[in-house]
């Protein structure tokens, strides 16, 4: 029985992976894992969701991150981004960026519209991956628990806008996100996401169909619904995600209920993101380049 | 603020001499009555129910004065008892098909509470009122926050009968608070009870070998261990705790996680089918609309106010659930031991195959 010297090491590595995989399955099957009060399942997110999204992030969109150092290494913060791309892939890619590119490997807790939580399956995937309903009690609770919270104040106006309006920020709702940051005294980190606008160029919206299925809009893109399910494949645009300098909210802590202050600050965040978007777009002359 | 409410610290902590407990013909009421009677400062405990207690509760009720009163027909006979505290536990969380079903349950919960509060208003001696409520008071809506604090207002009325009863009961208690501000009123919003015995409709459901769940939904559940619930109730009678409190074990389990931990199997059913099954007069498989609500939306509450006020932390939802799992192990289909054994067998198998290969080489 003469085995080459190298074999045991390879064996060990293989054995370890098999053992780890089986242990993971055992924990899942017997329910021996922890979730937080929002339903966030860190093990499932790290072992299953993130590896899948990572493929899309690196191979499909070739995402690059700029100034990730602006993301605080610890403590609660509200990450505010521009929203686009017909379905909210930008939110998912932003969560990969926060986890993989930042040395602290932070989980981004996304906020979703009630539409997301009405849908079976989708609602549970959202909760398990750490998302919760976009409402002030949840945002404040997460921020006070020192979590990184991701919000897209444009909402459906952002994801559902036409290709002709790409990279033009829409209205920022009522600025509820600003008052949550003010009330908890946590900073706001503006983010510009370039690339998501080109994945499903939205040409039109069939409103009667949207109403029929209860969706906020029914998208028509160059490929959807013409190519059927194939039309759901996003176009492989080049993505850049840029983090702006955190905006300190401490000076306005007492003004969380003052609409003038809230609107002004929301406007300031919006202007910052719009400027960052313009600058970042210049770094990417070809939307589908390398 | 009235003189009674502004008493000295010693007065606030004073135990009542005469206590009325409603719902003593059931486990919770009988046990609370026994624990209060065990306090030497309490002179007399009056146990009220509309039926005679079953024989197995008799040992608990030995020192209790029993009164057979049907609250739905009025509670005037309790006015002259000189009671200083009253604990209202005669509230049913699920219909009893043997005793009138849902109609009787609603009468008992809503009319019974209304009559009892009317009597309480005429008791000059009353200093403390404790009412059993439920976290179902938050209603169900897809626009609900993930975690309810006591100040969260319900957005939508629940479909389930118990949830609707709870909303009515709490509104009557709010009315009572306005009319008798001198009475310290404690409303305890309990998460579903859990313990070794599967004696509620929900627990019987979870103890089945196959647990029907709603397809595409994995609700977050919370439980309160029945021993911790009893302790909170005991303290609410013996000490002043004005206000409304969530009573639940910290943390949460999803339904799928709970089913796996107890070694059961999930049987996902589309929501309309589940809804139809629950809408039958008696409910199929003990299913009610309250459970469908819970199994679609889930329910998690914040317990910071309880812990602060009572200085008592109930065991976590996961720990409380473990107690149930241990007691219900005989019904388990998949036990952790079996899963671990299967894992070990697989690992051994791989090792043997590889060793043989190595030997062949």
C-alpha cells in the first residue's frame, strides 16, 4: 500500500467539505439554526443566497466598487441608493457589495414595499435574506440594533421608469427614511449604482395587465414579454457602485418631526446621489464594455 | 390622578386580601388561583366559572371558594364579595365543539367580559384588574411592521374569531379604564402558550406527525412558556403593574423551523384550500381562521416593556419550544438523533469507499 505523499491532504480537504456540507444539511433539517426577530437567516444567506448572487455580481455584471471605505465598519447606518432596472436586482447587488467588498463583511438589511410581502415565496425569501417592510418602526429598530439598512426612496417610480429617463432620479417620496435616520441619530450613506438601468430597458408599461395581476406595472422591454421566460435574462451591462461620504444626522436630531428639515435633507441626499451618478457614468463610456 | 392610584410605594406593592379568579375550571385559571392562594397575605380566593372544575384540577382548588357563575348572564353576584383584585381568565382562544362552538365562545369572550366589567365598576373595594389578552390584538396586515410594540395600532381586523374577540375585549377594558381610573388595570397580551402538554388548539396542531402549512409562507412564531405566563399573572395580582404588556419569549422560530425541531413533516397547502378547510363550521383537522391568519402573517412582539416593568425575563421562544419538543418526542417522524445517525452513516460510507480505493491502489 504505497500512496503518494500528496494524497492525504487532498483527501482531507475533500472530507472536510463533505463533512461541512452534511453538517449544514443536518442543521437545516433539524431546524438547529438561528434567525433574528425580523426573520433574517444569516446561515442560509451566507451559504446559499450570497454565493448565487455573487455569480451574477462578478461574472455577469463585472461589478466594480468605488470608495467602499465610506461605508462605516460598525454601527447603524442608512444606505440610500438610486433605484432602477425594472426588477430590484440593484438592491441585491448592493447587498453583495456591502458584504464582499467591505472588510467588515456587513449584511445589508433591505427594505421592501408591502407588495413584496404580499407575494407568497417572494415574501419569505425576502425575510430570510434580511429584508423587512419599508416602514419607520422597522427601520428605526434595525438602526438602533446597529444594522446597515438599505433603502431606495424612489420606490416603484425608480424601478418602473422608462429607459429614456435613465439615471434621472425620481421624486424621493415623503422623506420617511430621513426622519428615521434623524430620530436614531445614525448617518446616511448615499450610493450611486450605475449599470442597473441597462439590464431591462423599459420601453413601455401595459397598465391594464398590471392591474389584472396586481403588480405596480407590467414591463415591456426589447426582450420581454416577446421572448417569454428568456426575456427575463438581464442584459450584461457593466456595473459600478460608488459609496459617497456619510452624512451626519446628529446636528438635526431634534428636527425629526420638522417637515422643512426632513425635506431639505432628503433633497440634499438626492442631489448628492444625482451628482455622484453623473460623475460615475463618465467612468463608464460603454454600458456593455469590459 | 385619584388618591387610590397615587398611594405610597408600600401601598402599591400591597397584596390584595380578597381575589376573584375567573375561568378556574381550566388549567390556567386553576393554577393561577392556587398560586395566589399560596401567598400568606391573601386571605381568600374566589374561583369563578360557569362549569364545575374537572376532577384532575381538584387538588389545585382545595383552598379556593368556588362559585358557579355564567358571566354571560351577569356577574352581579360578585359585587358584594369585597374583592380587591380580579383576574379575568375566562377567555377562550378556540371554540369547543362540545360546548356550543364558536357562538358560545364569542358569548363567553365578549358578553362575558362586558358583564364582568359592568360588575367591576360597582365594586368600590376593587384596586386591581388583570385581563388576559393576546398578541392577536395587533390584527393582521401585510403592511404591519415586523415587530409589534404595545403602541402599534392594528391596521386590519383579523379574519379569525379569537382575534376579533380580543379587539372587542380590549376596547371594553379601555372604556373601564376611563370610567375607573383609580383601579390599576393590567392587560397582558400573551403570545400562544407552550409547555410540555399539547393542550391548546395550536399545540395539538403542531403535535400532528404532518403539520399543514400555507404554501409559500413561513411565518415567524413566538411562544410564551406556560410557567412564565403563570408567574407574570401571579405578580400582576400581587403587585401594581398599570398598563398593557406583551408577554412572549424573546426571539422567534419560523413555522418550518419549529416543525423541523419537533421532528414533524410539513404539508404545504395553498392558502385558499387552507382558508376553505378552516371556514367549515367545526374546522377541518382542528384548523381555525385564527391559525390561518397566524400561518400566513406570523407574529412577533417586543417585550422590553414587560421585562422593564416586572424585572422578569420569560425564557426565550426557542427554549420554551424545546420543552414542548422533549415532551412530544414520541410523535416525531424525524428526530435529531436519527438525522445525526444518517449523517454519520454517510460519512462512514464515504470513508470506507475511499479507503478501499486507497487499498486497491
